[in-house]
C-alpha cells in the first residue's frame, strides 16, 4: 500500500491496528491521501484568487453602505429559495432543541481531542453541557430554561450519537495535528465583503506549497447535495488564508458511520470561485432591492414562514401531497 502519512507526522506507532473497528479503518483509509497523490500548487494562487474575487464584485461593492458578511449559510440560501432567505433574515433567531443537539455534539468532539485523561461518551456530554451552560450566551440561556427531563433527553440522544462517532471514526492522534472549530475569515474590498467559516475538524497540514490538510465536517443529519458546495467554499477560504488548498474534503455522517470525500484540485477551487462570486453579486442585488427574490420550491416549503403566501410553494406542497413525496 502506498505511503499515506500526514506530512510525516504519522509514524510507525500510529499505524492502524486490530483495535480499530472495520468502520474506523474504512474511514481512515478514505481520509488519508498518499503523499504521491498530493498536489503542489503555485505560490501565486492565493493572490490570483483574491484578485479574481474582487474583480468580479467591484461593480456592486461601492453601493454597499454596510459590510456584507458571507458564510456557507448565505451561499446555500441564495442558491436555493431566495424568498426563504429573505424571510429568515427578517426573523429573530431562536434556539430549538434539534439545533442544540448538534452544538453539544460538536463540543463533545472538541473536548474528546483535548481533554486528558480520556472520558466516556456520557462523561463528555456532561462536560460539554456544563461548559456551554456556563457561557452565558443565548444557547446557555435556552438550555437553562429547559426542564430537567428535556435536558436529560438531549443528554441521552447526544451520548448515543457520540458513541456511534467513537465506534466509526478513527481516534484523532495528536501527531496528526487535529484542530476543531478552526475559524477562517477573508476580507475583500477593504472589509466591505467578508467571507467567513469555521471548520469542524482538520487533520494534517501543508508542506510548503504541497497540500496536506484534510477538512472534515461532522454531519448529524442526512446527506444533501449542498454539503459538497459548503466544503468547496471552505477549501476556497483555506486557500485564501493559508495560501495552499486542502488536500481532501470530507463529510462524515455520524448516524450512518460513513464518510464522503473529494480530492481538491484547482478545478474545484475555480468552481468555488464562480459560485461564490455569483452568489455575492446576487446577495448584493437583493440587499439593494435591484431584483426580486426568486422562489424555488423544495422540501423547505414545509416549514417556510412565508409558504402560506407563496404561490409556487403552495403548488409544490399540493403536488407532493398528491404524490406522497417527502
């Protein structure tokens, strides 16, 4: 088998052994890219991309009165139903139980890497809940406002999910230089457009101009097409901040214990540039009122706050109800 070391940080004692489950071994094989398959990029790539992004958005940026912040959420929204995006922008954010599960789960994964000695899944959930509820932010207040029974149900569900993660994802060794909740922020046009993201997990690192980092998103729901676009946007952010694209992008679906990976090359980065610049242009046009929001019916119509007054949405809902679609 070809060498698959992460920039020389994975030595002989880190070689997979019989203690790993078949699912862990399968995941590990997919998220480790052999050295000879890694791409070496030109030193000018970062500057070229930044210039291209600013060139494609310069005609509209001067019309902005306030900075435009762009994350994977905005990019997905403007590429799906723009009417839903505008409705969500006007609604105040409210925490709900399903969202808290994902937040607590991600905190548990973070603690599992950095806490010593190792904790069990249940112990990590307790540590995560304690940490979050002591923060004093909106999520802390929401959790403190729940009943003991509601918090116990959340704790049980997250502990089960976390144990599934431990059974199917390989333990992250310190020699692989794992990071969690890694922030990336890029300012364009002197801060009038800001691209931002936060990576769930990364392993490895680049060697000079040769890609070596793997960006991993942990998904507690089902696979949907825009997850690929989200990761490609993250690859763009990584390139703009570090100067070298990641080697691999991976979505790990915790419930299923399976990972989907994509190798990063310059064609992928170019595709991310096109989607990002087109989306920024559209976001600016919507903010300035230069265009009407497009209505694109989908499964989101079932919980969209403006579905009742949306003709295309109502038609879609009636049709899917007749077909029995979900």
